[in-house]
C-alpha cells in the first residue's frame, strides 16, 4: 500500500510538471515588463511627491490612496482592507554621554520604535557585547539599573557560529536583565543612523531604546574599557490607536476561485527617508505585477491577490490584520501560498519555506532561463521571521518569493536609515523583479497541483523547531506550544 501511494504521488508530480507549459505566457510577461513597466517611474513619483510612508501618518494615508488609485488606473479590481491598531511615531530625542553627569556631550542618535511615550533616564553604560543571553549570564547583576550598550549584529572576534538576534529580541533580553535603557550600535560606516522596532510584540516597551552610529559606538566601547561612561537619554514619542489600510487587488480564479495565492509586501516605510529600498522596490514591483496581469489579461486557475500591507515596520500590523480578517470571515483555509516581496531586487532564483517545492520552482525557473540567462535558477528552502510572510507561516501557509539577488547600488547599509532614497534604485533590476516574479505567480496560480498544503499544528511545531525559530518566537511571545 505504501509503495502504491508513493507511485501515485510520483505520477501526480510528473503529470503536474507535464502540464506546466508556461513558456509562451512567460515570454509575453517578459516582453510587456521590459517594454511597459511602470514600477520605476511610479516609485520615483511617490518618493518625490509623497515622501515617506509611515503608517498612521498623513503621508501613509496618501501612499495608501496613491496605491489604490494606481491599481484602479490599471483596471484592477481593488479594495481597501482597513484596520485599526496601536501604532507609534517618534517626536523628540536627546542622547548625551560622558564620564559623569557634569561632562555630558550630545551624541547623534535616533529613537527605536515602540520606545516609551516619555522617558528621561540617566545611568551608567554597561557593555553587553552582542546583546545575546550569553553576554548577560556571566555577570547578570552588572546590567541591573544600567543602560545596555549592544552591537546590532555580531561583533568581529565573536566565537565561530555566533548567531545574532533581531534588535527587538536583544532589547527584550536587556529588559529581562534589568537594564533601564538600551543603546544599539549600527553596523554601517560613516555615521549612518537607522531605525526599526525594538519591540517583539508591536506594543510599547518599558525602557527607551536608541541607535547610534558605528564610529560613535566603537569609540564608546573603547572608553568604557578604561573609564565608566554615563548616558542621559530623554525622549518623547506618540503611541495610540491609528487607522490604516492594506490595499488589495484581486484576480479571481477560473477553476479554483476559492484557492488563493497571496502576493504581498509592505507599502509602509520608516520616516527618516523615503523608503525607496525598504520597501519601495518590493511594493511597487507588486503593483507592476498586477498591471502586467491586467494588461495581458492573464487568467489563472486559482485566485491571485496582490496585497500591499501597511504597518510592517511597526510589527507586521497589516499582515497580522489580514490573517485576523480571514479568520473572522472563515476564509483562512483558502490561502494556499504566500509570496512575500520585502526589499527583493533582481532575483536569480526562487526561495520557499517548503523544500518540497524545489522540483516545480526549478522547472519553472528553467523556462525563465531560456528567456534570460541572467536568471540563474537558484533555489533556497528555509524559513525566517520579521517580515509579512511571518503571520502566514505561523498559520501553516507555505511561503516564498525571489532569491539570490543583490540590492542595487550598495544600498544594503541604508535600509531603515536616513539614506534610503530613490537614487539607490536600479530600473532594470526592478524590472527583473517584476518579470520573474510575475512568471512565478502565474505558474503557481495555474499549476494543476501544489505539492504542499497548509501545515497542521503539530506539523507546524516540528517545522518551526527544525528551522531554529523556537527561541525567537518564544522571546516574542508567539510560541504557542508547550
């Protein structure tokens, strides 16, 4: 019986692959995007006329409306998905550091999201190294009542195999050991400041958290070795209920309309710059995929939803709201796959949380290589956190997207920073994201059988543990298993 089942499964897979004759459609998608893509020019217009896209701000609302109107102008069936959440925005910040309270000197800094509405603290700085549990466990009393100084990544010279955590997880650990504040050192040269959330829950944290530049942070670490250093951190921030809107363009399936492929990415950005890289190149690529589907009148067996999420930066608020809404209206089981585009650029292959997708993804990739040898048909299987795929993955839904590309114009160091501007965007690489990803979306929506399903609770638990995600999810309070 087991042998017969395996043989049937193999036959089904072979049959599915035999039916996936998408080369002609891929060629049409390629031609249209190369000749008619609007992603670059619409992103340029948005960054120049609206600016940043902070959720809950006037700019954020303008960006939502711009995305809605743009998709409507392409002829798409589009709607808003409103949600109300507690959100956060920075107001004032002052960081002063010196040998004692009477010799403090101002230092350039930026507040990390979900810091308290008001904070005014003074305390001695304690170097917490990489900010991992191991950095506190040797002398846990050293950090109580102090301001923890933490490196954002992994310090040079750290033990081989040291795994970093997200800034929010490092802040949670510092709080656990009694720190009254957190100063995080950026890893980028030339004084670049970056923001991001310091909260694992998307709620206010109890202590203030700030980011300083690499050079200032390195110098501070050296001073602490020979003389104690004191910091004064004063800040005010906004926190309260805000209204935001995901933007959803729907292409109804012809044969399996209740089976849904979600293609999503976050429209929102931080407010230090215009968010061209994080996540303009992702969200505007998604809108151009929708334009391509409409322009070519592409039909798909499964329903495709192109979704622009708001609130990702403050804690995946829009994608969590999407999942919550599907639970409320009983349609969560319709979502069969989610493709996420967050800072995706010029992909050379495809990634997915589920290794079982390799045969299909690489067979489609082989057809793409026939069109453009710049696509290398790379494949990666694995799961991570901290982007809009996460709520889908925690619901057991397979996820994926582009893989193997590099960010344009050495823009990697500038995401979340005051340097994330449109000049970093590369037009052809953005087109590559659109055309390859539209091809993947079309194939996924039309293949006779997707070889992976939604994971049940026990299967999902085992999967997340195999991906080494239990620790991070536990810190975030999202590990729901005993």
